[in-house]
């Protein structure tokens, strides 16, 4: 069972808090998850019982070898082979830049590769 950004609560405004019982083969709880069983009076708090084997996640992580291959080196070779020694990056320049995020759009704002100007459309070069 994984508890991620979640809350399990068995709380009572008055009287004794409830009981939360979790039985799982594995139980992992994120740091922002909460399990509560509070009562109206702190002396009447309920119980939280988790029945699951202890988890040592650090021991379960795979260790990467120190001679790990750099993917960038491998991709550069494959790209050159596909394009017969030349690169495949094509640079294109546009007359206008897109408006800044959050700014309003005017009649000349870019729309899917075209510019709108006084009712007509022209392709951006």
C-alpha cells in the first residue's frame, strides 16, 4: 500500500478517537501524508496500528556503476550516421517573438505558425 499526499483519519470531536488499522504486504507513506486517530480530549486519542514488514528502501535501490555510459556520446554518433556526417539541426528565424507568458494578445499575435494582420493571414518566414 502506498500513501502519497493522503490523509487517513478516525477522529472524533467529542469522546474517544477511532482506530486505524492497516494490514499490508508493504506500506510506504510519503512525508506529506497523515494518519490520525484523535479524540475530543487528547487523553482519549484512538489507536493507529500498521501491520506491515519494515521497509528499508535505501537497500532496495539499484546502485549505478561508476563507469556509467554517457548517453550524449552515444546519440551524437547515431545522429551523424543517419545524416551521413552532417547534423540534423535546422535553425529557422521568425519575424516576431511569441508574447511573454501572462501578457495580452493583440491582432498581430502568432497563431499556429501564422500571423493575423487586419483580417488577413501571412506565413511567418
